[in-house]
C-alpha cells in the first residue's frame, strides 16, 4: 500500500493532554496501544461487547 493511503479515514479526537499522557503509559503497562484501547472502549459503549479493555492495576496512594 503506498504511503498516505489508509484503510480508514482519520477522525479528529482531542483528548485532555494530561489524561492522554497518562493513558499512553497505562496502555503500555498492559502491552497494548491507544488505538486498540479506544476501539475496544467504543465497541463496549455501543454494546457490541460486554468486555472492557484491560487496564493496569491501581497504584497505592501516597500517604
């Protein structure tokens, strides 16, 4: 496939920058990527599945 030609048209998504940075780290922790997680969440949202994407374990809060 030549460069610049994609299977799907790009969508405009403007997440909160701070949340996006944290999310990049979270998907890396579960050996995934942002695209896979966003698509999995959207499938759950429209009820195509009952399974939410995996997320890393909670970190203990600092006292």
